[in-house]
């Protein structure tokens, strides 16, 4: 069983700006481990702390190369454009073609408190940008054009999401490579 329930669109916690992590301690390590379990169970490839109701600036992810945690992440450079069918574990069953920078330079800290920096391209770049948005209270809905936004509203109405804080069942078959 997943340690946490994933917060769904309509939950105000998803719209708040998360706080910088000041202490990388055992509690945070446990939280990250529990979040990874929740992410794998979903299943998804990334999960940001606000998605489990924790207002701290970090996220967990695994694109098939093992679990990682990125704390206080920042993007300092971005290049190019890349279109990708992007989804979110907090908006189950919905995905949209969204254009974002293709390559980014990322900095942050790992769970040992070490500074990390790396170039990210395509899928990893997309994941980092998506999760960083969560830390700023931004959902992928805000990246949609007008037509996509209308579709999203209709879909969310059909799923009875987005109108309050009610929980929704996890969508079947919507995982794929969709980002949470
Ligand atoms: Ni998401």
C-alpha cells in the first residue's frame, strides 16, 4: 500500500509555492523513500512533494535508471523546443502535447546534501520542468492553449475533478510514459 495518497487537481495545496528545504535530515530521507513508493505504485516516473501535501521544494523520479531525489532544484539555462505528450498523476487520465525547452541545465542537492548539477535533455528535461512547476504551484493546465484548455475542462468535468478537494480513483491505462 502506498504511504501517501496523491493530491488531485482542485486541491489548494497544488497551487501553493513550496518552501526551500533547509534541513536534509532523516525525516526528509524517509519522506523521499515513501514518495518513491507512492510514485511506483501509481505508477509514475516523477512525484513532487506538494503532490503528497508536503510544501517543500523537492521531488523524486525514476526514468528507468534507478530512484533519484532532487532538492531545491533550479534551472539555470534552457535551449531549444520539444513537444511532448505530458500528463500528471494529479490530473489522471489527461495528457496534452506541450512545448517546453528541450535542454536545460539543472542544479540542486541530493539526499546526502551534496550539490548536484547536470544537463538534461528531452524526457529528463521535461520531467524536471514539470516537477519544478509543481514546486511553484503550477499545473500543466497552465501551459495549454485555448483549445486544449477547453478540452481539459470538459475532461475534468467528466471525471468530476477540479471542482473541489474530492479524491478521484487512479486512471487506468493512462500511465505509459506520461509524466506525473
Ligand atoms: Ni505532475
